[in-house]
């Protein structure tokens, strides 16, 4: 991503929060001179120290066929590798017809939040993989009506689990971007938020939080009394 300091985020809590709200990620490897991409849900690694302070790590799984494509299993694979993990938050098109004042007439854009993380990848043991699968199912079933849990004592479920490869992704480096019209006036930002509320309320909420934070951080001129 373009390293624009106006949109760059350096707080690891932003990454953890984005994974929590948008866990469907893209994982990319470079193997034999060609890129390989897969899509998978991520959870934060709960191992001690894995997500303390600046440390970041995720757990996930791939079908064994995908794991093979990424060079993680089979054919002399070492069970380790490197992946680029792309986590995409809320995003949407912003029309220039929503711009006001000095921003009127400028070009359209796309607002978004995203993280790119370069990760060291480790294939975990069968038991760890099953524990991750149990966490994933419990997390996404949540409290939905009729929510299910993964019964690993069921032979069918255990057989399906055997067809997956559990992964631990330890983040080596990362970049994050929160592009929410910070380069526009407060008037224009409020207009964009108003238009997005009926189209993409999640993005509108993120923009409102960003605008509120910027306004709170802007010093105001003290009132003067007439003499």
C-alpha cells in the first residue's frame, strides 16, 4: 500500500480490532516464481505472549489441497513458510458529488481500512489444529439460534478435520491504512458520512469516529470578551 503518513496506522491494537471485526482474510505465498492466494478466516493466537504489546500472531487453517499449493505440506515441504496476509476492513466508493466547499469538483475516491502483514508460517500439530477448528466454529456460530459446536468425537467431523492443515501466522512486519477522507474538510467529511449511512453504515461509523477524534484533537481559539 502507498505509505501515505496521513492514513498510516501504527497501533497494533488496530490490527487486532480489524481481525476481530473482519476475520475473512486473503493469504498470499510466492512459490516457484508465481503467486498463490487463498481465503480463510483468522483468529488472534491465544498462546502466551503471542499478542502482547507489539507482538501479533494469528491462527487459521487451510484445506490440505490449498496448503499443498502454498508449499506447506507434501513434496518435501518443511511445514514452514512466509505469507502476506491481507485483512480488509470496511470500504466503499466515495462520489465527488458529496464534496462541499473547497473540495467541490475534486475527483472520486475509495475509502477503506486494511492491513498487510508479512508472516512467518508454521504448520501446527493435529491437536492444535483441532483446537483451532473448535475455536473457529464456536466464534462464528456465536449465539445464533440453533448454534452448533464442533464435536470432535464424531468420526465424520474428525475425518473432515483431518483434511485441513492448521497454521500459526507470526507477524514479522505489517502496514496498516485507514483512509477515511482525512484529507477533506470537516464539512465534506460530514457530508460523505451522511451519504454513506444508508449505503454502508459500518464505514460511516468508522468515518464518524475518525472525524470526532480529529475534531477533539484540534485546538480551538479561546473566546474573548468584548471590552
